[in-house]
C-alpha cells in the first residue's frame, strides 16, 4: 500500500503542476501505479470493516461473528495483494 501511495502522490503532483505528459510517462514506466485508486477503495473498505469489528467487540457480539469478519478483512487484503503481484509480474 505504501508503494501505491507514493505512486499516487507522484502522479497527482505531476498532474497538479500541469505535467500531464510526465505523468503519462510515469504511468508507462510504473504500470502498477494505476492501482492506486483501487488501493484507496480497498483501504476504505478495510477501515469500515475494522470499525464494525470494534463495534461488535464493544457490544459483545458472538465470537464467531467477529472471527468471520476478521477472516473477511484478511481475505480482502490478501486478494488485493495478489492482484498487485499479478500486475507486477505481468509487466516484467
């Protein structure tokens, strides 16, 4: 995620400075940088699930429900990481 955040910062900075051609070149040289929007979506989704988990724990929700949510969080992050790895290998 940190790497994708760095890509996002670089791309947005170039675009803000009106350097659209340089931003396009950056994306060409770093194809995985295109995933930063997806990374932001996944991050928000995981944050939301963690917030729900905290609420569940605070209200003494059944342990199996909390565990199921933890597994869903883990699976969400794992799938995204696998997608990033596939993207990296596809561009090598």
